[in-house]
C-alpha cells in the first residue's frame, strides 16, 4: 500500500436552506479544495462522491446527478454510501484509490441537500426501517436514538447534565468556524436541559438539525506530494470500517462495538497500540451530544462510561489534554449528513497543517482520529491522520 | 415454496401496505435563477459562457464542467434551434394508450453545449431530425419561471 496524504480541503456554508443546487454546492467545495491544494481539475485522476439517501435531495441516482459539480466529468467516478458513515467513509474510498496505486491524485466530494425534503427529512428517514416489523408502528427515527441514549445513561449512571456539556462545548467551539450554522458563544448547560423534549431523553438542543452543505478534500500519493513540492499535507495513517448486525434490536446499545472494531483496524494500520496516549485530538461523529461520548468510548479513547467524566473535567475542551470536536462538530457546525466530512477529515487536515485559524488547538498536535456513524445505528468508519 | 406464478393481485398473499411518502421543494440554484427569471420576465433563454473553453452552456451552469471555472457571463440563446432527435409516445406512464401520440424532441442550438428536451408541436408525421424550431412560450402573464413556461417547440416555417 502506498502512503496517502490529504493536501486540500474545502466546504460550503452549512445552512437550513441554501439557494445553491446540490451540484452548485459541490462545485463550491470542490473548487475550494482544489485551490487550497494548488491543483486544477486536470491534475485529478479519479473522483469519489459521498452522499446519503437519494430521498434527502429528492433525486434518484444522486451520485450521477452531482458528478459535474464534483469535478467528475469524463473521469473514473464512483459514488459511495454508508448512511451517516459516508462522512468519513468516502475518504477511505478515496484512500484506497491512491493507496492501491490506481491513482495519484483523487478528489473526494460529499454533499447533502436535506432542505428539499418536505416538510422535514424525518418523513424519508422513516423508510429506512424494516417495512414489516417496524414501519406499521409509524416510528420516528429519534426514538431509537433516544433508547440508545437512555441505555447508555442507564448502564453507566450518566447524568443528563454531563451529556449537555458536549452540546455546550461543541456549539461554543463552532464560534470560530466560518461555515457554522449552530454556533453559540453564550449557550449554557441549562439552555440544553430546558429545551423542548422531542423523545425523552433527547431534547431539542441535544440534536443537530437537518442542513444543506458540501465538503471536499484532495488526496495524493507520497510521490505526487514530493514531486509537486506540496507543503501542507496530513497523512492518512490508518483506516477502518465495520458494520454490525442488521437488526438494531440485537445489539447492546450502550456500546458501539462496530466503532471499536473499525478503530482497531485503523489503529493497527497506523501502528497505534495505546490510542489514549498516542492520539492527540479527535473528531468523533456527534449528531447528538451523547454520541460524542458513546463514540469516544468506541474509539477506545475513554474507558466504558468514562467519556462523560472526561468531559466534565474539561479534558475534551479545545485546550484540554484530549481536544474533542475542536471544529465544533455536527452539534455546532451543522449536520448535512455526508458533508460533515468537512468537520471530520477536513478539520484533521486543517489542525495538522496549522490552518484551523481561531479553532487551532493551542498546543502541538501530531495525530488525530475522525469517525462517522451511520446506516441504522450500526456502521462505523474511522480514519487516523498524522502530520 | 415461494410464489412462482405471476400474479397481478398482491393482496392474495399475507401483506402489509406502505407508502414512501416524500414531498420536495427544489431550489433552482444560482444559474437556474438567472435562467428562469429571464425566461419569465424577458421571454428569452440564457446560456452561461465559459470564456476559457469558448463554450456556452444550456441550461446555464454556475461552473464549467471541463475547466472548472466559475461562470458569471450569460448570453442569449439563438432564437432558432434544430431538432436533434424525436420520439412519439404512444403509451402513458401506466401503459395506457394515449388518444393521440405525443411528440417529444431534443432541441439543440448552434454553438451551444447542451439543449432542451420538450414537446415538439407538430403532428407525428412531420416530426423529423433537422427540423428548424423555436420555443413557443406562454403569455407573459401566465409565465411563472419554470420549464413549463415553454409550451414546446414549433417549426420556424410552417
């Protein structure tokens, strides 16, 4: 396998509704990523597109629809999809294009335009349930997350205040992010605890709402990076992905085993034997505040039940010992599903190349991990990056 | 054993009914906004111009798919186009015969990349590749800024 580096990244504003079409959003993010890498479309060998269910944008064969905005015209082009896991998984697909030697320079472009779906994307989320066992009950997707959150709280005796701290931290971290939809410099734990109950224990400010946006990265081989004398690069030192049982009822919801397995694969490749010591910062997937905690444990960066304690003690703050979601994450920047690659892989690149501006972690960092979560609460994708 | 015979009545089997309900509002986008406003208010079609590639895109795009430049220059599409391909639809989407075949065409314009698919406003016997056509628009007051503001394409010389 060849060494693969991220050499550019870009993302659009994340907003509830953007005027731009999905293609136009892809173009903006792609152009930004190419410009930041100092490349043009002609330098790109292959293109990967990542985007979640077609039903969000309301365009079937969304990958084909978005391809011109992704820079894929007349190039080898593939859309990949692992639900919310696409936010990190598409960069893994880009990685194998380069690591295998098939391509020297690859664009990965992720997009979601959830505002097209009316009155709310929740109506199409309903179609991911089993049509015979679940859908006749007319479930709402938040119910199963609420049950997962409840199970996690129950097993470890976690208080809601400690979970709310994640929402507060990430919405405050997002204040420095130029694309942020949900930044709030003044939010408090009480604001979260007093917000509307959606499906107990999930309240309005525990969850990141639907959004529109796109993000893009450029990947290149070590040889290409040397030849082009590219200075700003961060190596993808480990990748892993794993899916759990198709029946969400078969899992003990308190621990994401699939994330742990994906992380172990990625750590092995990155030669990381003690993640808590060897990883300097993390961008776990945080569409809900409790998910950051859940995923920190899945990523083996905290012992089971320890993530809320680390959060309470300030360890996961930007200036803490293990900064978590310095980008502001999904809770602070926004959640256009696949496009959250911008806060995950994009943030690792910006932090590791000292381009994170106001979000820059104040101490030196060399290794970060990003993770996304998807399909029906069962999919983990993990990427380790190093300077 | 499973159901091997073709059936037209799925309700003969134990079954559940479902509906993938989904409604959408699509934004026409940055380039689309220019195109549809010009169509509605000016009664004309615009293409976006890529100076570097010497190309005009119809429908207009915000970017050149080839050189990836952002496109901000718009030009008028020539009023006269040509039929590049035709089809006569005899059945509707459910397979029911139409009372009269519908004529559809791909219309292209000289010097313009792309084209439009639309109704061809001629009898099936007159539909042919190479026919010179122009857009027939709805009256100003009936136009809303949509592709259906164009009723179809009609021959330049009848």
